[in-house]
């Protein structure tokens, strides 16, 4: 039997993770860098593009004042340009930026933009190291957005080290989790994948969803990054990447997002229903309200 | 400054995971196989030995009647022999067996035995595939046992696919999680580690504890196994193994178990304290009582 039209449309979504090297403080440079990466991805057929964490501002802020000077609200220059590009190129964009909140507070945020505009902003809930000096942690659950391509979730970098958080994404029905990230290079044994990538793999397998993580490369104010951009399937195996630390680039693949709706691993095991919520609370027991 | 005596004693614990090929239904053969593996490990200096899941009985039962015929209670022949060996060889043993419960119920269990005898029995809470036909799932939290070597936790095989469960082990202070396992070979891409091993790695890194998983090899009633015996450090990297599917053997390493008490990954991040328990419930919120 031939699949119905919507099945054909959703059969595969071309996802591209762009690994770039933003420069802290150089907003115009970063805008050009991001725009070029998005246009390149679109030329390769991208329907969904993921950019790294804080792609708009760079990462290694000297102090809060510098971070404040680089922050943008949703009507900022970069965010407006990203919306124009998503509209022009008819794609979904997930990207990290330094968000200006009320009262001079800052958030390490990710935005999901589709051709109609900004659909969702996620504010990183688990802050890494010096980020605690600059950012207010998010207080809302990770969003899952119904787009024309499928149901897309967002978390950022260190969030991935909390499997409870990724479980929340899965329980909301995400098919693909997009992860803007900046992974500092903490060293790893020769021949081993960085454990950051291993955690991406395991989170995908635990929940049977796709994960697309876009990392940054280069060195910024003496901090080296691992790159690590990778797209992982529902079994937890990389289907594109991971990239190394040395050069910008991209990883891309066409993903059958509907596969993530099947949580059965055999006739008797369902990775979500098999949770023993009589012995430990479900991650969404105390489901937080989304901030307005 | 010289370390104090207890530090020296606890500086490193020699852990050995024995990868063997039990035969379903051949209790005497399996007893000899386990005894030989334990004695070999002890000759190599083992202080703690891990054997696979259902090492006493084999795994692929034809039906419940067969499983019942192979089950043992804690005073069974194999369990008594294991206690004698642990006493004679002055070691801690963690091993899987088919446990006979009251009323002809069965449990897929693991036992921790130290030189003084049985210290704890764990009953697998997350049952895999056909196990649901044979076994009653466990209803108690995973135990963490204070031994003379350190604080040891136990879970079994498919339990590892539920990071909430491993979190419970970590929250109880385990330094080393011992995992008797039987991983059926579901296939994996060439050049990739089986995702079962990847999940061991991620669970260790999420919680900064050591994990020692002992798998089985060989083919049993047409089910091939991946082996996969591995010992992973608190950063999530293998320090011994993983073994392949083809042959029995062992992996061993001396582990500085005290390292698992340090949950800080830098001056500002602690993998347990950084959980956002205001946004999702802690795994131990509804901490179950241990069954008697």
C-alpha cells in the first residue's frame, strides 16, 4: 500500500548542524558567519539548521558588563536577520544567543525560528562553570515545538548531562532534539570519543529520539573547543559526525523523524512505558508551567 | 603528608569482571564454570569479582517450568558454594542467579556476597522481553552495600537503560556499580561500540561513579550475545574492555573507589547538586522501602 501524502512529506527531513567559530564580542562578524553557514546549508538542501550555543555573541565573556553589551532581545539585529533568513530560505533554524531579559538579566538561550518567525525561546536551565556569573538560569521546562517538519525539542550543552531533562523532552513527544552547544576541551583518552558525544548517544538511545548537536570549533580567549557536531539516530549511533575540534564545517543527513514515534525495541519493551514510575517519580510529575 | 592507613587500604580495589558462557539448564556445569572463573580472578589478585546475569542457570528458558526447575533460594547449592568461595578467597562477589521466591514465583536476581556471607539480594526491576513470562519484577530500590572495599551498588542489564534507576544508586552514595548482564546481540554499525556499552559509559559520567559490567559470550539456544564486559571510570571512559562477543575471558583493573566521592567537575559544577529538582522531581523523592 502506498504511503499517504503526509507520510511522504515527513518521510525524511534534511538536518544540518553547522560547526562554526564565533568570536566573542564581534557581533557583526558573527552575524555574517551565521548567515553564511545558514545559506550554505540551504544550498545543500537543509530543511532544519542547528547553530552552536551563543553563536550570536561568542562564549568566553570577560565579565558581566561585556556580556550585557553583547546581549540581544528577540527584536535585536541578529534575531531579526535569522528570521529573515528562515523566511527567505523556508527552513527551521535552532541557534544559541545571549538574551537580554528585563532588569539587565541575561539568559543563555536558544531560539527556534520557522518561516513564520520565532516559535519558541528556551533558556538554559543547567549553567556551566563561569556561566553562573553571567546568566540567570531558566525556570521553564524544555519546549517541544510542532513545526511543519515535525516535533522539535531544544536544550543547550550542559543540560544534556541531566538525563531527567532529556526525558522531559521525550515525554512531550519530541522526534528530534536540537542542541546548540559549546563543549570546552577537557581532554579525553586517545582513541575515545569525547564523553560529551557519548552522552548525546546514550540520551538518544534511552528515549529513542534523534539528536542533532551543533558545537563550535576554534580557540576563544585560550579556551579550546572539541567541536563534536554530531547527528545521532534513535538507536544511539552517529549517522553524521562527530566532527573534530580543528575546523569549521557541517554534518548533514536526512532523518525519518517519524521513526522516533516508535518507542518499542521489541514486542515486549517500550522505553518510556517500561519506566518503573512506581519506584521513582516520572520526570514530568511536577511539570513546571512554561513562562509566558 | 603521608596518607593515613585507611586511605592506603582504600586507595585501589582490584575489580575483575568474568565473561563466561553458562549453559541453560546445566547447573553443575555452570557451578564449575563460575567457581573456576572466581578462582582464576582471585589468583590475579581480585578483591571484587563480577559474574554475568543468571550465571547460575543460563538465560534462554524454554518456559516457566524449566525456569522453576533451575531456580535456587539463598540456601541453594550454587549460592552456598559462592559463599564458601568468597570466604575462602577473601573477596566480594556480585553475580546473577535465578531466584526462587515464595509461591513458585521467580526473580532475575543478583547477590552480593562478602567473606561474611550474603550481604544483599537485588531483584531486577526492569524486565527484558521474554523475562516478563518468567520473572516477577523487583519492587525495591537498587541496594548500595557498605563493604570492606567500599560502597557497592547493583543493578542488572536492562535496568541500565533507565538513568533514573542509576541515579538512585548514585544518590545512595555508591562508589562502584556492579552490573551482571546478558546483552543479546541486536546488531550495531561497523566500527561502533554496542550502544549497551555506550549507555554504561554515559551512566558513569552522569553520576561520576565507576561501573563494572560483566556480560556473557557464546550463543545459547540461537541467541547470540555481545559479551561487552567492561569497567568504566567516573569520566565515562573504559579502563578495561569492552570484550567482544567471541570468547570467554576477563577484564580487570585497580580502581581508586574514593574518586567517586568527588562529584565536582570544576569549581562550580557538581553533577548531583546541579540537578534542577525545582523543575523535575529527584529520583529519590518517592524513595521506596526495601522489601524485608
